[in-house]
């Protein structure tokens, strides 16, 4: 199966779209170069930030292929293959392995939900079996899926049932569960932390990899947090993490959705990702230029944005 360890900052990239709402894969190559230039080690594509459940199966396959083909040397592409239809998820997983993706990931079904950890593990087992040579990560995001099982229970019960189970993309605030997973079986599993606004807390628990949406446009801020933490300069690390919190809170305060407003920031970096799909509300250009960007600049955005 090869190296299953993913580390460093991994972006959850936006799916680029044109003004007509159709996907625009031509933007992926410059986006990949931008991320790599700013120290990002990989991309978790077609996840939440990539609007996966708003895309068709064909669109997701096209986006996955474009990312694998555009990835610079050493840049790892993880393809999210989760879907409420297990059969669609299987096809996405099979394609990801054929493409040579570094890993696949999947959130659990979020309409007809598994009623137990065992049922969730069975779903993951079937999905992972379609990519038998590719590391599999469960994508834990209970705020959106409504699946709030403890991940340490999933790893414990599914570890011997899913040969490719490599770890968890952990987008939740339960740091006890995160640490119990990280320490399980002598550190057997690769735990990728998914809450940008509390990255420092995960670093303190030993995290060495993180996946986030704000790494698309503010990766240098998080690189500085990691550097300050590694140097033992906790005052600086805390100050920088507060800057991240303030940035995220500012974006959350816009009239558009957080994802759509974040996506709109990419155009200022030379990578126009276009609008978000309904039902997400897009930010008006006047608010972006007249309110959001000035508020971010007051927080030092020009100093820590991607270039």
C-alpha cells in the first residue's frame, strides 16, 4: 500500500467554477502551484470545502483527475469519495485508485445514517475495498453529518476489518477523542486535524498533519504558528492562533456563507474560483471589496496571505 503517512498543512481546496456555475478545471493547475509555493504539502479534494455533495458524480471524477494530473512533485492528493449512495462512492474510490491518488477519504452517509459504530465500519469497509492499494481515511465531521460516534471506537473496531485504514480526518472539537485516537496501538493511525481555528491545541497533543480550508489563502499564518510552537515560543504561537480565530470570525460575519466568502478571496491571489453553488449564498462584490477585505487587512491579512 505504500507510505500512508500524510503530514504538514494540507489544503481542502475549493472547486473552481465559472460564472455560469459549471466547474472550471483549468484553474486547478495554478491553484496547485499556489499551494505548493506556500508550503502546503497536499490537497484533500472534493470534500466539504470542495462542495462535494453539490457536484455530480461526473464532475467529481473530472475534478479528481485534474488534481492528480496537476499535482507538483511531492504534492499529495487525497480524494474524498464519500456519498450517500454507496455505489457511487465505490465508483469514485475505484477511479481514485486508478488515478494514483495518495489516499482516499470518506465521510459517513448523512441522510440514512448508520445507527452504530459497527454499521459505519461496515460502510467504510465496502468503500475502501474498491481501492485496495490506497490508504483510506475516515472523514469525521459530525457538525455536518450528524454522526457523532467516538473515533477511537471506530478505529478500534474497524482497524482489523479494513486493511487500508490509515487514520482519520478529524474535523471536530473533541480533543480527548483526538488524542485517544492518536495514541491508539502505539500511534498506529495518522490523525489529520481539521479545525484551523484551534490548530495550536492539536499541535500540543502531538498532531503533525492538518487539513483546512483557510490554508488555501492564509497558509503562511499557520506555518508561523507551527514554527513558533516548534521553537517553544508559545506566546507567539497563541497570538498567531488568535489572528486565525479573528480572521475566521470576520469571514463568518459576511453576508455570504463562510465557504462562498472564503472562495471569493482566491481571486485576489490570482486564482479565481468563482461562485459557490446554491443553496450557499455568495458574497456581493461590493461587500467583498468594501467591507470584508478592509476588515481582513486590519488584521494583517496582507502579511500572512498566500502569494
